[in-house]
C-alpha cells in the first residue's frame, strides 16, 4: 500500500517564497537588478499555475476530446508566440510556420506515446494526453527557439559565404546546408545531454513526481525513459520542420537571401 502524498497547506506554500526572497537579496546585494523580474515571475507562477489547475480539473472531469485538443492547441499557440517573441525577427513571418510545424509534429508524438506506448483508453484521455503533451511542448519549445536563433544569426553572419555559393549556382538548400545542420545540432544537444545525465546527475521531473505520489520507482523509471525518448524525438522532428519552413522563407523565388544585413 502506497503512502499518501503529503499535502502542502497555503501557509507552507507561502513559506516557499523564502527562496524568491533569497534570490532577490542576492540580486540586490550584487546589483543585478533582477528584483522586478523575480517578483513578476513569482506572481505569474502563482497565477498561471493555479489557473491551470482549475482548467485541468474542469477538463479532466469533462473528458471531452474537443476540450482536450483545444487545451493542447492553445499550449502550442502560446509556445509558438513565445518563440516568435524571443526570435525578435521582423523581416520573416515566423509565427505561422512555427505554430503549424509544432502542432503537427507534437500531436503525432503525443498521440503515439499516449495511445500506443502508454496505451491510454481512449488515446486522448485528458489525465495522460495533456501532461505528456505539455512535456513535449515545454521541452521542445526551447530547442526550437535555440535552433531558430542559430539559423537566423548564422544566415546573417555568414551572408557573404551564402551569397557566394548562390552566385556559383547553388540553390538555397545547398548554400545553407551547413548552417541548417548547425542549427539542428544546437537545438538537439540539450535534450541529448539530459539523457546522458539522467539518473546520475539528476532525477528527472516526471520520475520525481511519480515517486512523491507513491508510485513504484521501477514503474516511474519506465515512464521517465519513455518521456525522455519522446522529448528527444519531438525536439528533432519539431526543430527540423520549423527550420525547413523558416529557411525557405529566408530566400526568395530566385533563391536570393532576403534577410537584410541589420539585426
């Protein structure tokens, strides 16, 4: 019989704010000027996660595929918007290629893991599909953002090299092949490093949560292995599709580089 999960009271939750106060003190003493960001981040953490909790409680009770897919699509929409904001790219329309690529790739990955690997019935069961999909989106979002930033910065930084190859008869794929490859590697390396260090340097989040909830450690390990493999796969597929579409938008119909020299 598994032990009950210790509850966290509101008072205990407020006590956790001591860590934010400590971080704020370090920022103040060393002149980092991060106090406002820490405060805003803490407030948003409380507000967004409590709101998410009420939304998930409603969705879990409803068990309606339309609600589950709507929540999943909204999470991807927000992730794509975040990536678009981080890229700070004004000349190239990044949002829709990013959103559509992520929606397709992450839905396929989440469906396969939830319905085939885990074997949830139905495959869109909210308690399984949304948490797994959220881990796919959250971890892959950073990889896509890093890959996009690397692609755009290298296209600008190596502009002369790219244009020289274009002048010599290369198409946009050939002229940007190495840049594309480096952008893909930059996005995938963090998830590969996480696989290398899992279980030795740190205990992954899902495994920790299941153990705290009283699950058998070996069962939690199997779930965590599936999640880490899923994240690597979604990172590779998501970044590949996004980079393919965005790279094409960086070149015109005559394969000329459209990115201006400025940032």
